[in-house]
C-alpha cells in the first residue's frame, strides 16, 4: 500500500491489473501474501482475495482488524484458502496505548465476529500477531490467556525486525558495491540498542510461556532458545541461518507494480521490472533477477539481512 497521496496512490495497480497478475502466475501455484500498510485500506481487497480463491490459491495477510464492514466479514468467512493475522500489540491497555483508545476492542470484536461467521468451518484461519516490545514484558502470559477466549487458531509472536546505524551503513555500502545502487532503505529499521535488562526479561518470559499449556497454539517467529533471544537483540551478527533463499522462492510486487525481491525496505532500489511492462513470470528469471541472485550468492547475506522478516521462520 502506498502512502503518499499526491504522488503514489494514483500509481497503484488497479483491480484488473492485479487480477491479470494473478492469472499470469496461477499455473505456478503460488501463495499470495497481501502486505501493507493496511491491506483493507483498498476498497477491492475482498474482491482480490475472492479472485485468488477462485483460482484455488491461498492468501495470507496481516491487518489491523479495524477496517472490515459486516459485509466484508461475511464474504471473507466464506473464503476457503485464507489466513488472516490480526495485529495485537499487547493486552488491551498496551495495544490502545500504541494504536489508540478503543482499538483493542475494535480488533477483537472483528475477530469474534469472523470466528462466529465461519462457524464450524476451519477457514478462514484466524490468528493474532504480536510484535515483541518493552511494553509487553511481564504481560505475555496474560495476553495469551485473554486471546484464548476468542476461539482463534493460534497466537503468533514476532521478534522485531531491526538494525543499528553501523549495520545499516554497511548494508548500504554492500548494495552499492554489489549492485551499484544507492539504497538507504535499511535505515528505516534503525533503533537504539535494546537494554540488556529488557532483553533478558523478555527471553526469560518467553521461555516460561513456552513451558505452559494453553488452549490455543502459540508460535514464536523466529523460534529461539532463551540464550538465542538475548543474542538476537544484542548481537546483530547472530542468526539461525547464514543465507537467504527468498529471491529464489518469492517475488514482491509493490503497489505501483514494481517487482523486486526484498520486503520491508531492506533493498528498495533494485527492481527486476514492473508488472505494467510485461509478464511477471518472464521477469522472474530475467537478467536483472539472475544478477541479483548471483551477487547475493557470493555474499550469502547482506549486512542487515539477519533481522529481515525473510529470516524469521
Ligand atoms: C507491517 S504491519 C502491516 C499490517 C497492518 N497495517 C497491521 O497493523 O497489522 C504487519 C505486522 O508487522 C508487524 N511489524 C511492524 N513492524 C515490525 C518490525 N519492525 N518488526 C517486527 N514486526 C513488525 C506489526 O506488528 C504487524 O503485526
Ligand atoms: S534477508 Fe536480505 S536478501 Fe533475504 S529478503 Fe531480506 S533483505 Fe532480501
């Protein structure tokens, strides 16, 4: 979803262009992840999901749960291949502090209604997604207990995607050397180093929660031991994996149709094409795509990749 109204919204792909894109790739049997921004800011998001479903292909999305009308929920409750993650940043007071008064109840009322509408069906799959932050330390068990009451399929927890100044700068330099691009995207993920006290408390609490039993599955992304959680936040060279295979398995289509490989601004200036200019299946292995993979193969990862969402599972 593009944000700058004057320059970008007018460039957003139209419904028919998105459907054409789905048609182009359908034979490859992909999954579609609708990312944002907020996916339901687009008025045609439910149409697009229904269209993907009509091709017997799955859709996954994460949304804030405050944008869905009763009509939209009734339609979504009938979709067969859909996973809906609802962002919940903590127990009610924490979530509302971060996202505004009343938003926890707005989101959870949507969740409740969707669970009710799908009835005995297993679809759509309905999960919550919580990104760890200092405000939920000491509150994770309480949050899961609250969420259990809603009949959701799972509670997902997400470690932060982030970097520091030096790593972002190394990332920029590496992209310049490997691809000749000036890419400052990783800077949007720079945060000040989390305190040791916070990190140790978070790691211990996650370990405690993982020993408990709940009536819903609880997943951590990435799944880390107590010691690894501490490293995740304090040592940016630590990672469970030393390479990224996303550019061999995923393509990202921006709202304006640009096709690239890396999500969330980690590499923003390397495009392999635009869906308005040709068939995305042909772009997938064009010269620019092959060069991107070849250079990545040489280094396995760019400096800031270890905290990219593509490394989360
Ligand atoms: C980018 S948001 C967009 C979707 C939608 N607007 C929403 O609020 O859920 C999708 C999910 O990513 C999570 N998220 C955002 N920034 C993150 C970061 N730096 N690290 C980890 N998760 C993050 C959010 O908590 C949210 O659950
Ligand atoms: S880990 Fe690196 S190469 Fe992989 S998708 Fe993220 S930014 Fe791109």
